C-alpha cells in the first residue's frame, strides 16, 4: 500500500510529481503526472518509477 508523502507542482501547474511511501518497506516511489485540460484529470506520464530510501533524494529526482 502507498501513502502520499509529498506533492510537487511545476510553476505552470501543468505537471506534478507524487512521492509515495510504500508501507511494507518504507521505500519512496516517484510518479510524474501531466494535467489534461480536455479530460480535466491528471494523467500519469512516467513510464517507470524511481525508487529511493530518503526524502531528500526523492525531491532531487522529482525536480
């Protein structure tokens, strides 16, 4: 199960990154989303996910 740890938005608000913490092992997953104004929803654009063990690394990867 994933718990949302942090959301980071681009200055234009067209993209966001979610940093989620896995409950089993505490590893952080980073997912990238793009706002689709036609459907008015966030679409996941990351083809894979990044894993890290601390928030500082997750934020650097997200940027």
